[in-house]
C-alpha cells in the first residue's frame, strides 16, 4: 500500500488527524528510565503503544537518535511500530537535501535500513535532489514548504518573481511541487501551524495533497485556526504534529498514560473543527 | 584553534586549496576490500593517509556511512584523521536544517559524537535553524548558497525583492550570511564550480569568507575558471572539493597511490591559477 493510501486509511480508522512526534530527549525522561542503555527505545515504544489508536502517523526525529548514538534503537522502534501497529505510517523526520547520488544513499537509509514509510526532505537544492526518493514508489516524500520556526520567514517569505507574477518563496515551492514534482502522487508538504493564513493559501495551491503541520502545542499554534485553514473538503488532508506536549505530559512512571490522555484530548480538539 | 584558523594553516602548510571528499560507495571498492566488515573505514583511511599532505580539508559525506549502518566507521575515520594528520580540518557533509531544539541535537551529533571541525547546513529554515551550531565556538558552519547540481537553479536562481533591490535567492543568502549570520566569524558558504560567474558574485558579496566549492572533476566544473572567480586577493579562500575522481582513480590494490596521483595533479592544477 502507498504512503498516501495508508495515511488515508489511518485517518478513517482512528478518526484522527494527529501525528505523534517522537523526539526523545533522555534529559526529560522519567527517573526510572534514566541510565538504561535502551531508554530511548523503551520510552518511544511506550508512547507509541499508548497512542497508536489515536494517531494517523508517527514521526520520529532522527537527530535525537543520532546525537545519542542510538540508530539501532531507531531501527528497532520503527520495526516495533510496523509489527504491533500495522497501518500507522511512520514518517522519518530527517529533512534531507543533497545531489542525486547522495540523495539515493539517503533514500536507502530511510526506506531500506529504517523501513520508514515517508521521509521529510528540504527543497533548497531543487528537483534532482528530491527525485531519487520517488524510485521507492510506495513511500512518501514530505517536502518543507513553510516552517513554523521564527526564522522560517528569512527565506520562505521572500517575494519572488517568475512566470505567473509575484509570490512568496513558500508559495513558489507549493506550486512547483503541486504542478511538477508530484507527478507520481508521492508528495506531501510541511506547513507550520503558526501561520493559518499561509496554511490556507498552500491548501488552495495544492488541492488535496497531505500537509504535515508542526507547531501546535509547545510552539503555540492554534488548533481551531489550523484545522479550518488546512482541512480538505472531506475534513482530512492533515497530519497535525504534536511532540513535546504529548511525550513529556507526565514525569513519573505513568508517563505513557499521561501521554495517552493528552493525545486523546488533542485528537478530539482537532476533530471538533474538521467538519 | 578555530576552524577558520586551521583551514588557513592547512592552505599554507600543504600549499593546497584541495578538499578531498570522502563519499565511500562499497560497490565501487577494489575487489580485495569487498566483504570486509570494516571496508568503508579501511578505504577512507587509506585515501586520507595517501592525500593528507596534499589537502586543505577532508569532507566525509554522512549519507554513504548511514546507508551502510557504518556510523561507527565514520567516528573511527574522523578520529584517525585527527590523530594521524593533526591540523587538517574535517568537514562533515550532512546539510542539516531544522528548528533550534533539533539543530542543537544535530550539533551534538556532528561536533561531539563525530568530533567534526565543521558541518554543512541548509539555510531554508532561516537564522534560528543555523544559530545553535555557533555555540561550539571553534567549529565552522558551512551554509549552502549556490549548489552545483542541475536543479540548483529551481529555487536558488529565483529573483527576489526586498531591501536593496532585486537579486537572486543565492545572492540574498550570501548577503544574509555575510552581513548578519556571520557575527562570530564561523561561517563559510557552499558555491558550485559549475557557475564561475556566480562564484565571482558570491566572492564580491562575502569578502574573504571561505567558500567550499564542489563540482570540479566528475561534475564538470573548470578549474581555471573556478580559481580565477573564487580566489581571494591572497590567492586562498577556497576549499575546492573533489570526491569521485580521486577516490575511484584506481580499481586495484594500488587505489591509494592512484588517488594520491590524481590529488597531486588536481592540487597543482589549482595552484597554477591562484596568483
């Protein structure tokens, strides 16, 4: 099944647009996990098991594993999610971007080594830096468009010329992906929740393409505004990511239950504005 | 010593602007190395040992290690270079780009886990995605500006508005880095050899800032045009990268000697146009 199809199935089955971000920071782990060699894996597995029926996707962020020499735990985590929670796609958040020969190596890393269902990718180097990922036909390619961080505007909000008149760089990226890069239907875009007007503009430009939306919760984006701006006509089209607010909801041994509670509330808060 | 200082010392000591790119592809290794568990490390160590007196920097590309589950060999390689060839800086080519909290994890990965002297970074997400790396004061941050691949123009060549009149996106990035992001003097830029006129334009915009220049050799950039366009008044300022042409110069057991010969010729071909 393709990434897009399994995402659509998960939207329906779990009645959820919530993507659970897995950014494991050992310094924030409950005390009883500290010092364990497999703490990262245990922590993430517990969170995944506690939220799998509430999520449309999981998104592990590779930097948190790489900084802790825990690539093997990332491999084991994704294998665990696929075995225990089949049908919930895993998006590897690595924001890769390099020339074709190197992109092919990154694709092998993400799709073969880790078995990820989709990968986040940076568009700055252009089409041939994105194209190699499409050779894995079942996998998704989630391209940065408008990011939720303060410096997101430094380049993405610049006015650019070109055919069809003036537009911002992020609009140009959305159009490029929708009209040219997405011939195989494998693309999605990253658009931050902190800019609902721009999320609506991207939705207008890309039709029903899935959008990965970080920035609610710890980063301050508003759920109602995000859902109203980004939903498709059928009330889906979004993977609204929450990481820290869910992962670190509890500080004790019951952290997974606390995470489930926040995930449930977030899913339901999202659903209130879908239709 | 800072990255910039050790680079300047290496330029002088080895009379070289050549950066040796380490992109180890096991499919291209000499037959006698195939099947060895540490083939990547052995291959890269031999190349480094054979070219260390001819290079101003080494640039391992992390995708080639990650696709082969060889992070431990990358750690060992950089340790080996630092021990055996002190004073030759190692640039980890990973083109990272993410929000601040994640960028900090990537910085720990590059500078603490791997001990790299510099890291390549993507500017698409703006200043706060680059700033965390500056906390490691001795390390360099090499920011993508104008890349040498065919799709490099898709975004980087767009005309942008803003203060000071029209300019291309890559010019805007060069100006941003030179006038704002480089307050601590830790920055360098990536500018491809395939566009000498644009390399000259970046040199005009950034003064003596070091430029990492991929694209000679396998990618077809011309050495004379590159050096004339990119050198500083003192005939330095460049890390001209060559990877495949050096790594795969020989196919037999004498591959390191063949690599040395090509590195020597490339260094000398570069030096012909420096002054």
